[in-house]
């Protein structure tokens, strides 16, 4: 499925921000120091794909400031083309405050994304020409991106998606207990309709489409509601005891279905696992189709849980070993 005539295998689109985490698993009111990591689903997917050997570019807007350049430099360090990232003079960099859980206290996070460079830039600022020079355009629609402040930018993405002839991939995840913002709801659903590749979570199916039941039964909804797409539905069950269990199902346009799960794994940090799943899924899709996409996606999510921070530092050899069963317990 890889198109060698394209400049990029995958171009990703979405906002980047900094994740601040208290050191030593402390709470914020205790903390005297913080670890700062670059984060954001689109940049995480771009980095993951680049480290797996694909040609990637990141479309976004950042502040033309030291913090904005920290995002760009870290992404470029991993081989991602950042020439199409818009620099906004004096633009603000968004923040995520994340507390790592320890039993019986769960992990928590808060976002501070008001008036960021990404949200302040013109909705037409993106270099969509770079997206058209990719085999796949991947759009990150996770928590910060679903805010009403991004309505104009999402409209711009929808206009591009409706006019392009190459596959558009979407990762959609509505936070636990959240709802899809009314101001962006119709645009998000329009993007889902235009996408050829759709990755989502069980909680999102429950919130938006009223799905009930275990994740392995989500294939019925996927076949009926998204019958012309490559669809993956994932569920991550994490505990404060630093354990995680990833399950996923996928459906291809022919109707064939697949299922994967990790079994219980030790989780150092689950942040970044969903972006890693997207990277693995797109790698498998481009190289060998939906079955391989699901295998690579679940393996990538498991590996991401073993690494501190949201970026995906594993290699193609790590991923292959996980899929082949020589890693840490992938079940197929």
C-alpha cells in the first residue's frame, strides 16, 4: 500500500504542547521540580512513525519562542520534517499538568490551552500542500483538539479532507466522562464521514454513538456505521497499580474483522500509548493491510506503556519482536 511517488508516507496535523509532571510521583502541591516533555497526539504519531522508518511531516502552529522551538526541535530530532510548522510571533505554548498515579490514587491531568499559538493562528495557516504530498494525512482529534476554540481550524481540515483524493486517517477520543463539544460536533462527525481510516476508543463509541458492551462486540457497530472504512476500536484498562491491559478490534472495508489484546502489562507511563497505537496502525496499513495494522498498533501501545513520557522511543526491531511474541506478552 505504500506510495513511493509521494514525498511523505504520513503527514500528521494537530497541536503540540508541553507536559509538566512532578518528579518522584509527587502531587503538584508537594512538588519542588517538574519534568517537561513535549506532547500532543499528532506529534507523538509523527515521531513514532519516523522512528519506525516512515517519512513523516508535522503540520501545526507553534509560538516563535523558546518553548515553541522546544516542540519543533524535539520532533525534528527524531527525523520528522517540521518545515511546514507555522511560527506565530510571541505565540503561547499550551501546557498539560499531569500527576502520575500510585495506588490508591489514580493518574490525573489538566490542560491549560487558552490562546495558544495553534488556536491564535489563522484557520488557513496550514500548508495543506504538504498534506497532499503524503500517502496518508493523519488528524489528531483528542482532548485538547476538541475544544470550541479550535472550531475554525477543524473546519479548515474538513474542507481539505472533502477535496482530497488520498486517504485521511482520524484518531478520535472523547475523554472519560466528557462530551463532544457542540460547537465542533458537526465538523468532527463530518471528518469521521470523510476519513478512510478511523481509530477510536470504546468510550468514544459509547459517548457519541450509544455503544454498549465489551470492546470485542464493537465490530458490529463498526461494520454497520463505518462500512467503507478501515476501523479500529481500542480500550485501555489502566489501574493505579501501574498495570494496563489493551484490547482492540478492527474491521476492513471487505467486512473481515480482527482482534488483538496485550494481556496485563506493567505500565511505567500510559501517556502516549494512544498516539503509539495510531503510529503502529498506520505502519501496518501502509505495508500490509488491516490485520497487520491492528497487530502493530497494539504492540506499539504496549511498548509505549513501558517508556516514561509521551514520546515513542521504541524502534522497528522492538515492534517486530513484540508482534512475534519475543517481547512482553502480546496475545493474538
